[in-house]
C-alpha cells in the first residue's frame, strides 16, 4: 500500500519567504531516495539544492521551472510506502512523534521541513493563507511536459545551462522564459556565456537588434523585467543601507608599482604555484592588517532594547563583491585574519569562483564585517561604494594604470590606483577613517610595511 506525500518549499534560512524553481533533477516516474537532490532553487541569496525528505516514486512536479513560489507551497508529490498515519503533506518527515520532545500538538503549528544545515527563524516567514477543502486533500496534478524523459539522479551541482530536445543553444530556464516572453528565437542567437550558453544579455541584444524585414505588431519599445531573487535583495539592502547609515567617502590616489612587483614575485614562489595571485591578495592583506591596528573600523552600529551600542568584532569575515550573471553578490572569507598569505590566496580564489558559478550558499553570503569591491576590473578609476548592511566600512579599488608620478624627486611613469573608503559616520569618525585609508595606502605603496606588524 502506498500513499502520496507532497514536499513543500522549505525556508532555507535567513527568513526567506519565496524562491524561484531553477531546475528539476527528477521527472514523474523517477525513483527518489532520502536526501537525493531533486531541485535547484534561487533565493534572494543564492542557488540552493534541495534534498528529498522521503523515498518513493515521483508522481508529479507541481511547479514549473522559472516559476516563483512562496515558502510552504507544495512543489513535488511522491508515492511512498504507506504507514497508515500520514496526512500526505510530507511534514511528518521532520516532526517528532507525540511522545517525543518538541512534538506537534493540535495547538502547535507544524514547522516546514528545512534544508539540512540551515535553520528557520521562528516566525520569520509569512505564508499566504491556503484554501481549505471540505474533503480529503488530493495530489495536485503535475503539468505535463512535452516529450518527458526520465532524468537520472545526478551528483549535486549548481545551475548549468542545459540543451533542450529540439537542438536549441544552451540556456538556463529563466533565460529561455525571458526569450519566450520577448518573442526572441533562441535558435537565432550565438551564446556568449560559459560553454556557448545564451545569457540574458544575449537575449536583450537579439531583441534590440534590427530585423531584416518589418514584422507588424512585434516591435518592442519597452521591456519590463520582474524584480526578484538577488536583484530584489540587492535593492532592499542598498536602499536600507543608504538611508540608514550616514555615509562618508574618502579617496586616496597611490603608487602601487611595488605592489605589482610583489605580486609578480609571489607568482614565482612554490607556495603559490597552483594559486592565482592578483593585486587583490595584497589589498586584502593590507586591509586585514589595518583592521588589526584599528579594530573600530570593523565595528557595527546596533540598536537594541536598552539603546544603541557599537559592537566591535575581533574577527574579520572579509566580503569580496563579485559580479555574477545573477547580479552583484558579496560572499565572505570567514575568519580571514587567521589565514596565512597562501591560504588567503586560496580562499579568495575559491570564493570568487564559487560565486561566479552560482554555487555560493546562504551561509557564504552572511555575517560579513568589512568588504572590498574591485571596480578596477571594469576599467573604473574610483567610486563611492555603499556600505554592506551589517557592516561599517567598504573599500573600493580602482583600475591600476600607468600614470606620470613624482617618484624620488623625479617625474616617472608608475602604476597608480585610487582607493575609496566609505564608512558609517556614526561608528567611524573622519580621523579614524582617514587613518585607516592612509594605512592601507602606505602598505600598498610599500608592501614590506605589512611585515612590520605581527
């Protein structure tokens, strides 16, 4: 005897209320096991893989790829071996029995199953009220995909563009949906993404390109892009930061010729043989050293029940802003102050690669203390970065380029960049902010200064 259970979209942490279904790893008729990855979802923080909480046969995918659903909404139904006491909603897979601690009573609302490794903030999620049925709940029929083929279980992986059956170029499900909404034929697009995949920018470019012959009633003069996922999170966070923390930004132009020479020499050392060494490594080390000398720059303003206070953090979770296809995200190198220079290089490499491939987890993107954003990679000299919420300072690094510079009393062509430090003036006054920026600049002008601090 079998019964059908539905797996509801869980809150994977941080009080998230919705997520987009990015990619299904299973299809109706597939056999699934407990903790097998069945779907990838995109939250406001990251791409997350969800494991199945029970074993059985998939009877339906209740949400299509590209659709955004609320936490608590059933997304898949599975036939399992019946035990006679289930209610068919899959919640009992995570709930203690009545005689166990933490048991659910009629007066205690059930909590949704959560992704292993992430907790749920009690009362942090808001769910839409569900319509009540007079009869017993029945499984929601799954949308019938065209020419379905069973998808074999695969090693957990984060979004990779998938080829479709009709031979279209590689493209992620949200990109295919965007092309469909804009009336763009994917078969006519040469992808510029990884492995030749079609990106959102490719679709926009194809939509904006002139056609060989006029097509009545198909000209699109405006495009409306739903704000969701990472973009929605960025907008809320940046607005909150800009209108909550009084920003001050200071600028410093410096000669980094010696830093560039140090980077070249580091690349030749055996300890860095398999690690990409860039100026970011020494910039990060300089900032970490400056934080050790001036801990207040690593503090944060906090409003509590007993009033406002400044929390000084004696550890550094270093945020590195990374541009990805999903938008700008800021993964953290946790306890960066404790890493050796080779270990810091490896951590930075892994962090940036993970972010760009969409594999950053919600835990990777939280609990930062100070951030670096490298706008120089876009050919920009300087800017006024907005402080990451929960922090008090962010260092922006402009492009490094050849410029005329007075060096040892003579005019010479040197490697020059501009640093800009934005800080929360409630926590960091002008003297402290200026001292930290000058300290970082001095160490990048002469990297040996970093060795003077131990």
